[in-house]
C-alpha cells in the first residue's frame, strides 16, 4: 500500500498555478527514472546555491544603495492606505478605469483565443500528420517541416513581454485602445496556440484517424474528431488566460494605454497616494472576481453535472462572456480600421525598416552581456527572497485545525498582507521601492520579490493546508510535540513542492524583469526603455533578441531543476 | 489484587460522533503481556475503540484509565508522556513518503527527543543502531537509507512496525494493519506484532476483519458488533455460531 495521493489543491491563485503545473506535468516527460533523478540532485543543488549567492552579491553589491531621504515618502504612501480617496468623482473615475482595464482583458483574451485556436491547430502534430500523402509515415515526413516551422514561429511573440508589445504598438498606432488589446492578444495568443496544440495532440487519435480514413478532409476531421474532446481543457485554459490578462491589462495601463494602470501612474506622479489605494482596491476586486469565476468554471469542467442537463454555471458563463465581449467593444469604441490606416502603415514600415538589420547598442557586446547577467541575477535574487520569505509566511498564515483565536487573527492579517503584495503590479512596486533605493538591479529585485512573495506565500500556505494530516496526527498521538511533528511530517513533504513552485515562478519572473526595468530598475528592461526613448530600433531588436534567448535558457534550466526536485 | 498490572481500563464507555453512536457501553480491561485480537465487521467500532485506547478519542460517557491515568485530566506535557507509552500502527501507515526509511523509524523516538535533537537527527541519524536493529527484526534492514515512498506496500508496512518498535511503548495498538495484504504476508505481519509482546510485558491489541487471523498468537478475542462488545474470551471460544452471530447483518437503522 502506498501513501494516498495528495488531495487536489484548490483556490483561485492556486488553481492558476496548478493548471500550469499540471499541463507541465503530463507533457513535460514525467517518466524520468527515479534513481537517475536522485543521483542528479546534488549537482543541481550546488549550482542553485552558487547561483543564488552570486546573484544576491551582484544585486546588493555596490556602494550607496539606500536613499534615506526617501523614507518619509514611503511612509506617506503606506499611511495613505488608511484613508483611500472615496469621493464621488474619484469613485466614478475608478469605475470607468476599471471598466477599461476589464475591457482590455476581455477583448485581449478573446483575441488570444482566436489566435490560439487557429495557431493551435496549425502547430499540432495531428494537423501536419494529415497531409495528402498515402502512408502515415510519408505523411508525417511531409508535414514535419511545417510543424517545426509553426512551433518556432510561435516562440518569438511568446518571448516578448506584453508590456514591450504595448510600447511597440504604441509607436505605430498611437494612443488607441487597440494597442492594449493587441498587446495582450498577440503574446497570449502564441502561448495559447502552443498549449492548445499540445492539448489536441494529447487526445486519443482513433476518431480523428477514422474520419481521415473515411475521406472527411483535414479541417472537418479535426473539428469533429479532436475538438469536442479537447474543448473542456481548452475552455479551462482560456479562463486561466483571462485571469492573467487582467494583471497584464493593468500593467499596460502603466506604459500608457489607459485604465487602472494609467490612473495609478498618474496618481503616483502627482503624489496622490490616497487615490492609489482606491485604484489598487479596484484592481484587487477585479482580479479577485476573475479568479473566482475561473475557479468555478474549472471546477465544473472537472466534475461535470450529470449528462443531458445544462450546467447552470457554464451556461451563465457563456452568456457572461458574450455580454462582456459586446460591452467591452462598445466601451472602447474599437475601430479595427486603424490597423490599415495610411498613418499606421507608414509608421509600421518605418519602424520595421529601422529595426532591421539589428545592431548592437553603443555599449557593444560587453554591455549586452553585462545587462543580460544583471537581468538573470535580478530574477534569481528576487526568487530566492520570495521563496524563502514565502515559505516562512506560509507556515505563519496556513489555516491549521486546533489553533487558538490569536493565531487565527494573526493568520488573517498575514493573508491580507500577502494579498496586497500580489495586488500591487511589479512596476508600481518598483516605483515605490525607488523612493528608498537608488536605481539599479536591487529595487527591481525587491519589487519582483515582494510581488512573488504574495503569490508564493499564498500558494505554499494552501499546499500546507492540503497536506494529508495523517502523518502529523500519528506523530502527535505517540507523544511528539507540535513542532517536532511538523518538522518530521510536514516539512519533508512540503519542501519539494515549495521548491517546484519557486522554480516555476522563476520562469515567469525572468519575463517580468522587463517591466520593472522599464520604470528604471535596471537590467535589459532599462535598455529597452532607453532605446525606445531614443528611437534606436535596431539596437532594440538586439535587446529583445537577448531577452528571448534568456527566457528560453531559463525555461530549460527550470525544467531541469524541476526534474531534479521531483 | 495480584497479577500483571492493568494497561487500560474502560468502564461503560460510549462514544458518539454527532448522532452516530460508534461505541456503546464498552467495559474492557487489558493487562500487561496480553495479546488481544479485536474483530467485527466494518463500522462495528474497531477503529474508535483503538482511538479510545491511545487517548485520541475521548468518551462521550464513561471512564477511561490508560496506564492508570485519565487522559482527559492531564495537562499537555503529562499527556504527551502518557501517549509516548502507547504506540499505534495505522491502516494507512501514515509514513512520510519523501523521508528516508531510517528517519521514519526514528520518528518513533520523537516523544523522547528534544526538538534540537530531532532536527539534528534529520541531518545525521541519531540512535541509528536502534533503528537499524528494529528494521532488521522486521526483515528490511537493507532499505534503511532509501526514500520511504520508493518501498513496496509490504515493505512500508514493516517500516511502520519498526517505528512502533523503537518507540518502545508499553501498549501497541494496530488498526487493521493487514487489510491490504495477501493472506501469507498478513500472517507474517500479525506474527511480528504479537511477537512484540513476548518477554517484554507489552500489551498488543490488533484489529482484524479476517476472522482466521484472530486465532493463533492471540490470548484473547474481543468481538464488536454495532459498537457493543458481544464476545470476549480465548480464541478457542470462537465457535462458528458465535462468529455467524457477530457478522450477522445488522438490522439496526443507519
């Protein structure tokens, strides 16, 4: 008899991460023999320790890091939390800004799903295995090249952060709501296409092949043979993307696209901190509602109601999606015609002409490599801080049976702090940290660490809460103290999970370094901001290429690490 | 009064969980060195009875004396000292999968160790000889440094037995320890458990739902039906009629 499998982890944020982790888990070659993975663990642990040490040293090192003159400002910001601006006019403004951010997220997600479905089919093996050749082996030989090309084609839009897309589109389209929608739809569409392709290829192929053999044609065979079974998983992923889109839409506001992020930046610049807290609250409520909705839909898709009855939650969600889509479109008054207006075409051609061929910036290779290392160090230091702090926070706030009222109160407060940590978008966090730290990689690392601490603390707490209680209770009942039982029964089981979450967030964070860099926190993101300001698009191409390469390298290192932990 | 000391004395114990009655008016006296099999169909109250015997379930009505003490009346520290004298093997084993076998065995010593010692032991096992000896007695001395979740179900069972052995309690309780094992393995595990009583004055209580395991090796059989003790005597008293009565379908409403 083996120990029972860990119960499914629930809750909004966790749903999101679990979703990704699950997708990873059953695709990412989980079949590594146990013995081999254990023997590999040592080198990975040593490498991690060295990387963390070097990164922290690199990020913290340097003279004057703390700007003591900024403390009063930070204190003022924190004190303003007690008196958010609740005047009628500002609440109306907040409501409009929230609607704008929501509309970006809704239309961006819908756009990414359209791209995802088309691109997903085009990037699936199933599609390219169904070329006209008679024998299956020949068919695949013919289709394989196309399949690889489609995969590579999707990697580039995916590697560029949505904030950078936003800035590029801003240069071409000007201040148009379409900027934010496309900045979400393009990179998310590419990610979605990759995931959808994998979902399609995971379906049992028999029906699809039978339809092909019966001469049903490629498109119809996919439509009837693969899509119906893949649909629940695809819908579930679509909702996960929506939750991400809300946060992305807020960040896009900060780079100039309007909505909550834009108002946040304005209030920040005019030192109206009480307004910032109102806006942050609106952001928390909006993304919380999206998380809640997504979690309900996912739960329903996992355990459908008995057949032949309409599921009320899913039906209502469908109506809500259509309604939100229409509302968003009218609210933003989108005009797709902007895309082929002579001005946009002219600016676009001009930008592309100047961006190609790429060129090194004035600093040459040395600067590029230096900034790349700084970016990696920033992400590693941030994650080390976030994972360590998150683990401590998780132990403090996890809801355990049999805790006293004082513990529970402290736990509730702690969860509130974590909520604020993950609600403040990293660029806003970086601006705040820049009050008290001089520009450089350190404020970026701190901002990213605080944001991820909010996510990881919550996630780790839930994974503690969901541990099977049997082993701990068994040790308690044989006379062990609470802390000894915790040390033996909980820590070993939680540790591997915590580490895996940390690595997963690292892969996300390397992409996020660019947004804290945009506000001046260092790394390649700062170079992006400077090159954009100087219209040096040829150098920008090089910087973006370096970011894409870093992302790919971190993904590779991350999947190796996660295999070693498992 | 002479004879071996009493390990547990239950007087008129009734346990209710909400509206469900799990045990009803149970009187039971266990003495040192006794080897007791508890039998009964599932839902008869076997797990609850063992819970009362290790102090984790408090009676709704009635009195409980474990090693002469009333567990409900003890402070946290005294209660832990009592509980470390009582070892339990669970049906689900409750081992910690990612820990190495030797640490799972040493977890049996946690009631005796300080927190600092417990933490240090995770880096470099303390009292390793005792743990290795217990594992050898259970027949898996060679697996001490493997991760516990890599062991087979039968081997994990033996780790759980080794854990209770190093705990060195005066009373060993085992809740359905063999329900997941084939008959041959089940016999071996029951023999290992009853063997723990030999020469040590330790009491051993094993609940089994397969009647044929309750014979050899036990001094006494306690039969439960719908929360009541309906049979209490030597294994020889297990006549087919008594057994049929014990397992007869219960007409009582659920």
